[in-house]
C-alpha cells in the first residue's frame, strides 16, 4: 500500500461500543475499546481513501484526516451510516453494536424500590451490517467476536448477513482482541464462489489493519 493505493475510494468504518440508555445516568455497554476500528480508519486514510468513522464512545484521538462522527446508540449509529454511505463505499463494521437495548428509557433517574430485584425488558437493535449488505451495493466487511468455534460461527455469520468478508476474532484470549493493542484475525472471504481464508497477525492492531486493507483492496472488484 502507498499513499495513493485507495485514492478515489470512500470507506465507512464503525468502531467502538454502542451504549444503550436505561435512564438519564445509566446505560448498557460492552468492552470494545475502538482500537481496531480506529486503526483501520487511520490506515485506510493514509492509503488515500476518504474515510468516515462512525464511532461509539471511546477514549481515542480521531486519526488525522479522518472524518469522525460520534454516536451513542445502535440506532444513532445506523442513521449516521445511512447518511454517509455511498453505493460504491467500502463498509467495515468493526463496532461492537449492542444486540439489545432497554425497551423503554426512563426519563428520570430510576429509584431503588424495597428489597426486590429489578427486571429490565430489552428489545432488539437494528443490525447495521445486515442493513448495509441488504440495501446497498457497498463492499461489506464484518467482524465476528467469538469465544468458541470461532471459524464455524464466523462462516455462518458471513452467509447469514450476506457479506463478502468476515474477520474472526477470538475474544476468549486475553493477549489479543478487546482493549489490547494486538490482534490476530482469521479472515474468511468469498472469491469466485469459493470461501477462502487468511490469517493476519498476531501483530499490532495498526499492522493488522494495514494487512486487512491490503486484502480488501485485492479481493474487492474494482
Ligand atoms: O451478529 P454479530 O453481532 O456477532 O455480528 C458482528 C458483526 O455485525 C460486526 O461486524 C458488527 O459490527 C456487526 N453488527 C452490526 N449491527 C448490529 C450487530 C452487529 O453492524 N446490530
């Protein structure tokens, strides 16, 4: 990759967790640090792409040259993706989107009542990646964070979501994945109706991002 490899291309990358409000002071969230998505946005921009990063709340600096929109909920993330995505974009769904959100958001801070437990009813969030794959012709790359049967789950997820490439991440290991600076991906992709696989890393998330971008560049029909 050089500074012009992705010139003329538009990439949309989602990153970080989504947070789903329970009441004005509480939310449901997850452990995503956003590092992998930010590294992909940074390296795609360095390779000449116009990059839009749609990010949940994280404590990372926005990479130079990247256009970043901060959002909180999955619904807000979906709206921002819909607003910014073009039909010829590359869409990299790196965000750890909450599958569920509280069905209702209390307008005032919830009070503890007696000695009883508390049940919060949840409803499903929209699947951003599935929407993009179904409704647009963007080239879609998904991530699959799994703790077991990593490659089987990843391959079935690729089918289910209708995407061309999926990066499987074993989040049960504490040397790679969530929060840390290193990662190892097992990437599955469809080329001429055959499912192929490539291992990337273990390496720094920046190096992994660079190699993943190269692979996308090679596989994506131009
Ligand atoms: O189904 P699962 O959450 O494991 O799928 C992971 C992939 O789908 C990731 O690429 C993630 O960014 C994306 N995703 C999404 N919207 C959701 C759930 C997951 O874009 N609501």
